[in-house]
């Protein structure tokens, strides 16, 4: 019986100033390499161009040579390009945090069951550094107030630790398209409401003020539109009219931690696939 040739999938992400011909340049490159373009997404926001393309090869590829040629093309097109190779090897995870501990603690507590390694915790303040230290995980402090400059430092940290996947464990800043486009469907966030209801930072307060009878949380992939990315999982609990805001937050935050861990685990296991902005779970 003849062996089925190994299939290789390569993700190519390009970010840079908007101009004509970029998409054609990269798709033509893929075709010249005997690759098949399976997915391509592109967007332009305020003159910034972002594109993600998945190319499959019905054979093994020389990844080193491919990467060099892609970077040569990137230089010609004045684009910053990153290449992501889908492999069965262990994925490196960065957990981004601010001050709330439960999501980080849940990920660390369950990390032995993940098909990946928590390689770094990136924080906007020192509050959760002791948790990372006790778990023997590098803690990267980035207190830069300017978000663009902060993201430059985050990207350097992600490159240093060879990060494949990012979990936003109640990271309380809004990531810009310039950052998000570099990790398409590889940034997982937890939001304290059943999206699309109550987007933004004060979801529990809105639910309490409106007397919501069902309070929920949403794990979703991050897109360039705030709280609009593909929904992975949702869960909820019944809220008694007598619940205080503190009681709603306490129950909600426990649920956030459990759901974020579940989404991260399923992603690392290769069981989540995004098609037409919907997340499908592979059995």
C-alpha cells in the first residue's frame, strides 16, 4: 500500500501600510511553491493593511527555505510578515493579565492537562507576578502606558518565548489591529457577559443595573472589532433579584476562569476550527 503524502499547512500573516498588489504578490508566491491557498482574510483600518493566508502543501516542505523566501518577499512589499507552521509539537502559550487572579490561577492549576506549555505571563502591573513566580513561569512586566509602544514590547516577548497562542486572562487593555492581525484566531479572551449583550469593560455592572435574570460569560477569539470575535463557548448562571453586584461578580469570575481554561484546552488540542466567523468543535 502506498503511503499518503504528508500534508503541511502554513499560516502567513502580513501587516503594513496599505497599498495595491500585496495580496496578489503573496498568493502568486504560494502558487509558485505548489501551494493551495485554503483561506485568506484581509482588512484595512486607517491605512494599516492586515492579511492572513493559510496555504497547504501536499508534501513536506523545507520550512527554513520557505521562511527565508517569504521574508525576502516581505521586504520587497514593505510588510512585516510572520509565518506559523501547524505541527503536532507542543505549543507555547502566553497568558496576559492585569490584576484579577482567578483565570491565571485556573490555567496554572490545570496546565498539566494542556497540550501546550505556559511559557510566559505578561502583566501590565506586578500584582500577579508572585503567582507566576511560584509556578516557575517567567513574568514579563510591561507598564508602558502608550498601547502601541506596549504592544511592541509584547511582540518582542512573544518572539523571545516563541509564542503560538495567547490567553487574555482578564487583561484590561484593548489590543490594536496591528497586534491582533499577527495572531489570527490564536488570541482567546474571556468576556463577562453573553455576547453580543453588554460589550465593554463594565458588563457585570450593566447586568446588575438592568436586573438581568441570566448572567453569563463568553470565551471568544479576538478580532480587530472589540468583543466581536468568533464565539467559542458560553455559560451562565441564574441571578436572583436580591444578588448584590459583588455576588454577581464573584460567581461570574469563577465561571470566567473555568470557561477560559476550557477554551484554551480545546484550542491546544486542535479541536476548534473557525469557518465563516463561527467556531466549530471537532469531535
